[in-house]
C-alpha cells in the first residue's frame, strides 16, 4: 500500500519547516466477525468488518493551525467516515481507551470541545474535539482521498499555565474509516506451505506507512504540499484488535504487549466486541521519540486466521470419496480373487479324491 499522509495548514500561510507541528498518532485496525442474524440472534458467520480508527493528538500550540489533513491512498466514501469523539467522551470509555484515569467536562459555549484532565500530575490537560459534519470535508484526488479536519471555534486559552507549558492545551480528535477493501488496505492469500491447512486458513497482510515521501505518487505528493506541511511525530501507537481465531499475529517488529479485551467495557466503543462466541484481543505496537521527533512511521502486520475454502474442501472430500471407492474396489477384487482361488483349490481337491477312489 502507498503511504498514508498526515499534514497541516496554518491559518496564515507561512514558510515554516515541515516539523513545526508535532502530533501523537493513534491507529487501531479492527477486524470483527460479521454474522448473519435471525432477528437479534447470530446464526452463522459471513465474513468480517474491517475499520481503521485514526486518533491525532496535536501538541500545543494549536491556535495558529487551520486544519489537519489525512491522506489515504485509496478511495473513501463520505458515508464511510464517522466521528468517534462522541462515543469516547464518556469518562469510563475514555479511561479504558487511554489506559489511565481522567476527568472530562464540557467547555462553556464550545459544545464541540471537552476538557480532558488527567488525575495524575505527570500528564498534560488537553481538549477532546468532537467532529461535526461542518468540521471536516472529503476531497477525491487523482489517486486516493484527502480528509480535511478544520479546527473550528477553539476555546480561549486565557492565562493557561500547567507546569512548564504556557502554550495552551493540545487538541485530540478521533475518527473511523469503515468498509476497508481488499487490495486497497489489506491483502489476502492462501497458506501456501501446507496443502491441507490452505483449505481452512488464510494469511492477511497489512502494510501501513505514514509520511514516507518515496511511497507517494509523484503527482499526489506535489498536490499535497500546496500550502500544507507534513507533521512530525512525538509518539506512534498501533493496535490490531481481532478475535481469538487469529492464530498467528506477527509484524515487522514484535508487538509491545497483548491483552484480552473486557467486552462489557469495549462494547460501547465497538458493539461487535461484545461477542459471546469469541473473545477479542488487542495487540499493541508503539514507537516513541528519543529526544527528537521522527518524521515517518510504519508497521507491517501478518495474521493467519480461520477461513473455509469450500471449493478446495469439496475437492478434498471428493478425493477422499474416490480413494475410498478405489480402496473398496481393490478390497473386493482381492476378496474375489481369493474366493476364486479357494474354489479352484476345492475343485482340484475333489478331482484328486475321485481319481484315488478309482
């Protein structure tokens, strides 16, 4: 897959360097089981739903930033973009998602923003930004799609001071891209090194690259850079969330940790995780700066999961039936030959007895 791009524009066009704006990037790749339901009761599985959740924490100062841009190297329909800010502003859900303790409250006269304050003093306060229909727009490029997220109606920072930070709070937003398509975002192939396993398993690969200039189409990258700059990264967190039937999960580097998701907590984020038939796990990869922000990040994911190939399974069943028929035929032939031999021996024995009597 070509590189994903994350860029920004200033409210007043400037010639400042690309690394002027730094972000912490969160990406969740969710692969949930899709069932055929009879009413509300799931009957049988009929594939998977695949989503990409993108969360961006814009480091302060943010007052001069006009917009953040997300470039995706495949076609995205507006109906496949949804805001997650409304669903994660619940304190319980937010604390689960961020793996920490936070308080969340409304900001007077600024309904799109919520103040998120960490309980411990080692983290900084920031604003959670809920995206309305008038805060983002979608543009189709020669290759791929560009989502523009405008930072509208920012609350005043006043005389904000928190420790050494006098630049104001950062801003965090999170959105979801649904209906990810094969060969656009992910690739599949049958397991080739095992004849029998290939009938019951598939290998899936996802290669995510972010802001890798050489991986952009030349015409696209020139268009993206018009009055825009690529962000730099302070941290990058990537989660693969999938069911327990993913038998092998590997990446270009080992995942940082893995945990079993509590369905009672996560169902408010994604209802499919509340599955009584399967457990869901989250695999976590992360990159952190070593004193200097980094300009690119990437992760490669390969999983092997259960997938029945009916055509190949039918062939195997047919081969078993044919082999059984051949085996049965040969067995009957052997029995027939043995029976005929025994009959001939009996006749010869009878003849010999008659001759002796004579």
